[in-house]
C-alpha cells in the first residue's frame, strides 16, 4: 500500500487557503482579522467601600482620641503610626479601629518624638506638633486684640476658634463656654504668648490697633518677674523677641507723646540686639531714634 506524500493536502482541506470572508452585518462591527485583535486591557472590578478613613502618612484625625475609642478615626491614627514606624502592621491587623494598649504605646512614642506631653492621648497639641497649626500666630494675635478675661460675644468666639486651630484649645474647651473669655481661654492665650514669639506678635497687633496703653501693659507683663524687670528675659523670651517688644514699646510711647521714654526703649533694644534692623513699615521717627541712640553709644565707647 502506497503512502500519501506528506506534501499533499488531506482530502477536504485546502492548504494555505485564506479563511472565507464573512460579510459584516449592518448592525455588528466587522469581525477582527487575524493578528489585528485589540490589545487586552485588564479591568478592575469595583469593590464595596470600606467603612474606614483612608490614612495618609502626613495626617492625624481631627477627633480627640484616647484608649478605649473605636471607629474610623482610630484606624486613621493607627495607619499614621504604622507609616511613622511606631506600630507594626502585624499588630494593627488584629485590632484595626480599636484604640488599645498597643496603639496607646505607639502614640506615646510619637509624642516623645514630637517633644510634646507623652500621655497617649491624641489632642490638639499633638496634632499641632505633627502637622503645624492651621491658624498662624499672627491670626491668633489679631483675634486677641482688645480682649481680656470676662469679655463675651462673637469676638471672643473668633479668638477661641483661632486658638483651637493653633492647637491651644480643644473643641470640648470651646463647647464649655463658647464666646466667653474664661480661665481656659485665658490659659490657652497665655500659653500661645509664651511660644515662638507669640507675646511680641500680640503686642504688635495691639499697637497696630491703636491700643497703646494695653500694649504697654502687655510688655510690662512680659518683662516683669518677682516685681522687677529682668534684663536677661523670662524663660522662653529670646533676644529677638525682647528686641521686638522694645520696638513696640518705643512705638507706643511715641504715639502717647513720651519721646524721652521711647528713647529709653530704643537704648534697651540696642542692648538686646545691636544689629536689629527696624522694618521699613515702621515709623521713620523710630529709625531716627535708634540711629541717635547708636551714635551716642559709639561716642561713649572707649577707643
């Protein structure tokens, strides 16, 4: 029996024949030709939304939290602690959304890193140290202009809101007396004034508002300790801030018509910071006084 040559086509099969063309249906797109298929694009199926706040490494939740709390804000705090290396993902997997001892210990570690009170409670000062204030010190200083303990009304509430944004008051503090300048608001404002030049900004805002007597009283508070002026400054009162206070003191005294006392303020400013430069926005009279003080100092200096 003879074999069929391998180069002959099998019965019923046409070798190397083009596939028959199919006329496209008017309602359907043309069939794709070989080697002209559209590239495959994988699709992601939609997932059910999870009831958690997506955490970002640079953000802490707005809510005040402590051990025993539950919910999405706790999950956000935990994710941030994981991102900062204070909480392990393995520990988080067993208690996500629950503020337990592991979360508390991790928060204490973060607070120590930030240099704030390490009490394991997430509050405004921890957020402030972590993210920075949302209200600038200048905004707080301006909001405090003309206000003191015992005052009431919208202006006080505006100040309280600024102090909350600056990390000096909590929402609970405000809720206990909205619009009332009581001991908590006073303590928060005093704390603000003793941090990062806040007192000088407060005084400057009072001078800008024309409250010269009030500005002088605040300056006296800043420099007075045990009944006398401490030229070395109070704790936390750095040399640049002292110079700024003397500048505002001189400005207030000039506005009240006391040039002799303003000159004394300039002498103290020059002693606190011999290289101090008066901003061009200030009164030309202040620059003239400081130039006179420095000229007199140079004449008295031994050659």
